[in-house]
C-alpha cells in the first residue's frame, strides 16, 4: 500500500508540475502576444534627432495645417475652372387650364372663287380650319453654353489670389512645423535637465548615507557625538525629499515632452542625456543675425504674400467699373407651343453694366486700398517685433553662456571645498555641521551649473528658431553661433 501511495503521490506531483510548466508557457506566450500587438511604447531613449523627427510625424496641429493646404489647393482649382465655358441644361413642362385654338374662317362670309394665285393662297389659308395656338400641355428643353469674355480678367486676378492662398498655407505649414519642433526641443532640454537634477540629488543622498554610516561608527566608538549623527540624519531626510521632488519633476517633464510631440502619452518614454560641456561664445554680431532673421522668417514671407493679395484685391474691385460681356449659344426644343418652331438655335452675346449705384464700387476700391496699407503696416511692425525677438534671444543666450562659465567654476570650487571638509571630518578636525554645509553648497553648485547649461541650450534653441535656421543638432548644440 505504501508503495502504491508513493507512486500516486509522485504521479500527482508530476501532473502538478506539468500543469505548472504549461501555465508558465501559456503566460509567456500571452506576454509575448501583448508585447507584439499592444500599443507601441518607447522603451529606448530618444535622442535629439528622434525628438525632431517624431514631433512632426503625427502632430494634430500639422494635420489641421495640411487640411488648410488642401482647402487652398481645391479653391485654386475651382477658381481656374472659371476660365472655360459653362454648359447649362434646362427643361420645363406646363399643364394649362385649356388649350388655345382659333378657327380662321369663323365669322367670315363665303369668299368668291379666287381669280389669281394670291386670292387662292388667301382662300386656302382661311379655309384651313382650326389652328392650334398652344396645347394644354407644353414642354421645352434647352442646352446653353456661355463663355465669359471681359470677366476673364477678373478670373485671372482671382486665380492669382487663390494661388497666393495656397502658397500662404504652405508657408504657414512650414512655420508651424518649425515651431512644433522648437517646442519639442525645449521640452527635451527640460527633461534632460530634470534627469540631471535627479542624478545630483541621488548622488547627494548616497554621499550623505556614506557619511552617516561612518559617523555612526564613530559615535559607537565614542569618537563623535550623537547630536552630529542626528543633524546628519536630518540632512539625509531633506536630501531624500529632494529626490522625490526630482522624480516627480522628471515624470512631469516627460509628460510635457509627449504633449509637445503631439501625443497624450508615450509609455516607456525616456531620453538620452547630454552631459554639460563647453558652451562657446557667439562669433557674430547681433545686427547680422537680425538681417538674417528678416530674410528667413516664414511670418514675413506670409505677410509679403498678403500684400500681393491686397493689391490684387484692389484690381478686383476696380474691375467692377467695367461691363461684363459674355458670348452664348443655345439649342432649344419645344412641344405644344403652336406656331413656335420646335427646334431653334441661336448664337449671340450679352452685356451687363451697372454704371451707377451711388458710389458703391468706388467705396469698395477705397476699402481695398486701405486693406493694402494695413497689411504693409503689419509687415513693418512684424519686422520690428522679429528684431526685438532676436535681440532678446541673443542677450538671453549670451547671459546664459556666461552664467554657465561662472557656475562651472563655482561647482569646481564647491567640489574641492567638500573634498577638504570630508578629509577634515574623517580626521576628526571639523564638526558634522561644517561637512553638511559643504555638502549643501556642492549640491547647489552642481544644480546651478547644470541648470545654466541646459538653460543656455534652451535660449540657443529659441535663437536658432527665431533666426529661421534649420533645427538640426549641429545648429542646436555643436560649435558656436556664427
């Protein structure tokens, strides 16, 4: 019995083990299936080039801008269609209360026998009986072709306006693309800065924990006071709190980057760090950069095209001073209309001229000319605003670049001061408060250095965007501004 029981137990164990392996295999296949067919995630870190590319791949604002281009293109094609003739078909049917007929011989006394051909013709016509003037049911169908002649000039001007509409839509699309990329790059720098701050906070916690461990040993040996250990514990708690805040800032910055790239969320999103390095001073002058921006900016290109549209609008309003002349031809078939011919055809021309309407056309011309003046004034103001924008971005970048140099020197000095205080503390030559002060100064100096570096990159990105230059890694990070 014991042997049989042991055999059954072994069989049950093997069965249970088999079920366990089958469950683990099924679970593995399920995880693999979800990984392959679930929503995509960004497990790998994105670098600057990835951010520039992904930000314009499926951004909602760009989809709307693409729709504006499609609308402008369709309107241009619709306007150009007015160059050619139009073909119009029409048909109608009428049911009258009764037909109209006339008996030509009614009420006329009998005529004598005709003596010549003329009298015979009259006699035959009067004796022809009842003549139908209109049937009770009549209908007709016509086909009319109309070709504008003098309005062709209006069509030409309108087509020019529509072509400018399409060009403006494309220019605005380009401007929107660059603005979205700039916002994504700035969000990217914020994430990198937040991650660097987290690294500094974590390093501070690690150093404080190491110092706390050493101090605990000294307290146990009687070589240090417990109050120093308590002070170090308080500083360690504050440092851990800074880590929690830095982690929250990283998560928030990643969410902001997702939105900047046109997505509500990007599971597993992470970015590749760019370590602080040398930040070179600009090698050009501000006036040269202002001139470059005035040549490159899409806003000014759009305003130039708006000015052309306004001038064309003046021409369109002035065209109303002149008559409209069109050529037309019509073929018509009619039934039940008595003496009217069944099939008719004509070719002709028509003119329409509104030569007086109490100054309405002249006022419209005045309004169009004022619109042109207004757009030109807007261009001048935009030039001034862009110049101010360049100067602000320039001064912000120069100040950040110089601030980064100063912050770098301060961080080096703080590191040396902390090293000295650490050696003195370990030798028992200084109190824990002095070490904590040096630690706090070092953490602050590192954060200031990193913040200055990434803030300089933010201002450089804004300056590159304001200049109208391509947003590439070379322009955004590498070398100095020229």
